[in-house]
C-alpha cells in the first residue's frame, strides 16, 4: 500500500490471490486506513488471478469508507476475477476502471 502525497490516490495492490489468508491481509490494510472526504482509495487487482468469497468480503470492508465521503475504486480486473464480480453482481457495487491510468486521469480531473 502506498500513499505518495495528499492529492494522490491511496493504492492498495494485493498479490496473486484474494483467498481467506490474503483477504484477511487486505481487510487489515483497509481497516488501518482512516477514510477522509475526497480521498481516493484505488484497489489495483492487476496481480490477482483468483478470488473467492473471502476476498469479496475483504473488499466489502472498504464500502464503509464510501459512507464517509471517501471514494473507493477497483481497477485492472483479470478475466477470472471480473467473472466473479459479474456473477455476484459486485460490479454494480464498486466503481471499476479498466486500468490505473484511467483512475489517475479521473482523479486529476477533479477540482
């Protein structure tokens, strides 16, 4: 997880899979962050090729951040992970971007 400066997104990049063990790690990372209005949390799943219900549950932990005015987005879904999002209809819960560059462009366009 990186935070480079105030106007930069907070980027969380899980590795390989989001199963029970790695899902708990992601949940802990999200819990350690304090959501602030107008902050952007970007969960970059470029390196995740497998996810189960534990991974989805961990991502849902971040939904509480949205309630405090923080914006949470997901980007770089690999095909197997995208299928999980679509089958569970989580693609309608989260803002999903094709790649991280699209996230940065959107974030920098905000006032």
